[in-house]
């Protein structure tokens, strides 16, 4: 597993990042630890989580993923790079969510306690907050960095214009700036190529995309006639509706079948090809891959060790070109 530079920083991270949002609902603790062990054996040293995980959980499960990860980290902390995120509701009060100074300073302390560490390597805001001035959020993040509770800060799910504005305000105010972005990106969702990725290349931002396999849809395991496969994100609690709205459409099924034929022709699995395509984009730093079983990481390790053939990449780009457009443009 190669290690690559995180944006313009001096930090190097594994070329693939392990996402942990399956830990705690989709996977019990034993399965989660097995996945973490398999990732470590494959050389994946970059781990991403969030204070509201696990995916598909309820208010009662908030924080469970960080707790599971924290127990696994004991005795291993210096051997991995840990990223977490704050924004979502972590308690019953109206101030227990969002990007206010109060919530972010509370949230980082709670995350550190659950993770059993005194710092994270990367602290990210999980979503934009229309109710909090960006200067307040950036000031809180700067305090977190200056206090040593995070080495770097980044953002997730921010559109290009908000990311650009935040970078400008950080520069004006002298605050720690975003060093990374975490957007959704895969063969079936390419909209960020139009604005966010060019911004990241111009500003030296690391890109840590999630959903490189479209929540497992690009593994090819789902069949439209049989409905969503049980135990996957497409049937998982509060996440099911979101994932079905993202990908469970006739057009996406037709594209997957066309992609399946290309993968067979190339002699690789559909999952390997999809991950290799993401990695082939020079703007991408380290895609986040999730797993519900340890063996699912084998395709990831195989993809990271291969260079996607230029001709195949061009065919994939052409086949999925319509996914660069927003739904309103199609």
C-alpha cells in the first residue's frame, strides 16, 4: 500500500482510507475488529469515522463507532492516522448539533474521550450549517488545532463555493485552513469534477472521497428484480431511504451491467475496476472504503496495487459521462 501526501501538508496517508460507519449496527464489535485487523494487514493506516456513527443508527447508538474504534486503537494509536467529524446531533439539546463554537468544542472533547486519545490527526466538519457564520466555525476549528486536539482540519459535503469562501476567510483571519475535503464520488456520481475537484487542485486540498463503490451498488451484487439486498446500506435503518434515492434507479442498473461487461473484458472484478477508476484521477488523495466483512477489503487492496489501463479509463469516462451532470440537467 503506497502512502501519499495529504494535500499541501507534510502528512502522508495510505492511498486508501478505511471508513468505519458500518461499525456498531451493520457490524458488531467482533466483526468490526476483524475488519480493522484485515485493513492493517493490507497496509491501510488511514481511518475515518464520525461522532454520529454508526450509519443507520438512532440517538441511542450515536458515538458507538468511535467507542469501538477507540478500544481497537489501544496500543496502536501511533501506527495509524485517525480522522473524525463533527456536526450531527449528539444529544437532546438544540445546541448539541451544528457548527457553533460551543458544539464543536464540546464535540471534539467527546470524540477524543470515545476514541481514547488526546488528539486526532484530522478533524472535519461533517456538513454545512446555514445557521452559523463561517467565521465562528473557522475560529472554533483554529482553537482546536492550536490546543493540539487536532493536527489538521477539513470539511465534508461542502459545495465548491462554500469551500472556496472558507479558504478565503481563513486566509484573511489567519486561522488554520481546510487541508482536505470529503465529498461523494464514484462512477455514478461525478458532479464534483465540474467545480470542486478543480478548486482542490488549484488550492492544494486533499480529496478523500466517500462512496467510491456507491454504497456497494458498484459491486454488482444488487438485482433490481429482487429488491435491495438485506443487511446492506440499502435496507439499513435510517440510511436505507437515502441510499435508495441515490442509486436505486433503472438508469444506474443499466450502467452497472455495462460496467460489468467492461470489468469482465479487463479480467478484474467490478469493485476493483470502480475503485481503480477513482484512484486514477490525479485530484484524488485517498478514497474511503467501507466494509461489512473483512474479505471485502481484498478487492480494495488489489485495486490499490494496479494502474488502470488508459484505454479502459477512457471507456469508463465515456460510459459514465452523463453522471457529471446534476439531476436537474439530465
